[in-house]
């Protein structure tokens, strides 16, 4: 699906964005590991999360959809061997977390994915799982991966990478491992898995950047999922850079390990206010008011990077409209996403007229720059590149054509409907 974006009038109104993708994945997977049934409310309809839901059904869970906002997962007490290989689609989260779950089962499994996912690195989870006693057959640490169900033992693992996917994989394997499993990372990555495991009764302890877990039986809990701040980021960006905009985004998750974008934008002089702060299902939520702002450049580096890694392409768009030079460092893992997001972001924003240079681990962006448009943008099979390009198109002087925009359906099939509503 190719679309054309034109310069926007001021954005006004109140919207509610789709459910958090990261929490939805975990709600589906962890509910599959419990004894009993759980109601999951306000779950993500994105293709990635639907890949996870299909897989737990193939592993023996009963899924009853009540409506588009609610479903019930009955784990039937234990996972069972699937009749065929498990399709992870385009979802790295599905692949890496399911590898941790399946490694310690008493049956064999196989994971595969689409062309894009099959290029992404899985060594980061295979190596620590092998240290726990897991057995794999793989294609140079890439999909497809065959997993031989094995008896696992706990390990003390020091990760060079701050990664919620790697951490979650090891913790989920630790649920089936003898002894204590410990994971330490250089900076604290998003902690949705730890919060949910704790709510479900896991024997888990958190001490700064180290998490320990013991073999545990989880109990089912009903979960209401807040809106996804990574999806909200595109609307926050739009309101900040389209003159005279003023919007409210309701029911957004504001977990402290995900609030890096808010912290950075406030340091850039963004007019952002958190309203009606509350907690539901162990996750903090709020409504977010955003107004058009006179932005200034900043340097983004170090321990904040894991807290906003997914938002860096849209932050690059925002930085093109900030006075001064914005520098983004220590973000080399952006090259291992659905696309090489460093190269893709720099290349497509340059087409639009931005003054952006890619570096080995990030960007150098000079602003404020008038974006011209009058070009064709590629998405690289990447939903975040697609949506970042669309938001940039809202302030371009001439129309912008975006090719293969359907990749937004990976995380945010409602994107166009919502942006048009304001």
C-alpha cells in the first residue's frame, strides 16, 4: 500500500492509542505458563502480538476472544508439543522470549519467521540458553531454529547489552531451571517481565540492574494493558512539530523504564504534561497533553538509550526541528532491528531535506531545517521507519509518497485512522 502525506493543519483533539505491544506479548506468554485462566483486556491487535497469540494456541492453550478488546487464555495447566513449526512472523520479541520458554520444555520445537526476521541476530539469546543446558540447531544463530527440550540449570549471566528481550528470555527459561538464574545488564532495560512475573507469584528478586529468579509455578491474573508509549511517540512528535497543535493522548503506559522519550523531550523544551497518573495491573499510566513547542538540541547517550531505543527514529525527526545540533550516541543496536534503523532513518530524512548524518552508533542532526518533501520514501519493511516518515511528511512543503506503508500493521494498524481523527 503506497500513500501520500501532505502538509498538515494544526492537530487538535483527544485520542486513545492502541495497547502496549511489549506488555501484550508478555501477557499472552506468561498467561500460557500459569495454572488456570486469565482475562486480558485492551490487548494489541498488531501483527507481532497476533504471532505470539497464534503460537500459544499451537502449544495447547485455549484462547477465547470475547470482543476486540478482551480475550481469555486458559493454559490447560501445561504446554504441549505443536503439530508443526511455530511462525514468529516479523516479531523479534516473539522469537527471543519463546526461545526461553521452549528451551526447558519436555518436547521439541521449531521457530521460523519472515525474510526480515530471519536476518536478525539470535546469538544473544542462544548463547546464554546453551550455558543453561539448552540445545539448538540453527543457521548461524539465525532462524529457523530447532529447539530440543532440555533440563536447564540456573546461571549467573552478565550481559554486555542492556536488552529487555535477552533479559526476559533468560528469566522465562529460569522458571524451568534448577537453582537460581541471575541476569545482570549494564543499564536497566524495560521491566515489564519482572513486574508481571512478580504479580503472578514468581520467586523473583530485583536489585538495581540484576534480576534473580528461581523455578516457580505461576498463577493466573487478569491483566489490563495500558496504551503503548512507543506508539504514542509518533503523536507526541506530530504535536510538537506541527505549528499550533494541542492534543491529549489518553491511557498511556508511563513505566519508568520506558519514559526516556519524555525525559529527553522535556530537556528539549517540549511542552508535555502528564495528567491523571494512576496504576493498573502493576503498570503506571497517565494521560499525556502535548503542545507545539520551540525545541532546542540535546545530546542523547549512555544509560537512557535502552529506555528509548525504539523511539530514536521519531526522535531524529523531532531533532530536525530543534535549534542547534542534536547528537545521538551508543545506539548501535538500532542496526539490528527490523531494518538498519540508523542507515534507513538518515537516508530517508535526507531525502526530505533534513541535515542528518549517520554515525557508527547514532546520528548527528542539525536543526532547525525546513523539510521540502516532493520525494518517495521507502519503509524497509519497518513499521517505525514508515510512521516516522509519515510524521515528517506532515511538515513538508510538498507532498511525500511513502511506499509499502502497510508495514505499520506490524504494531499499529489503527495509525492512519487515529492521525486523521486529529
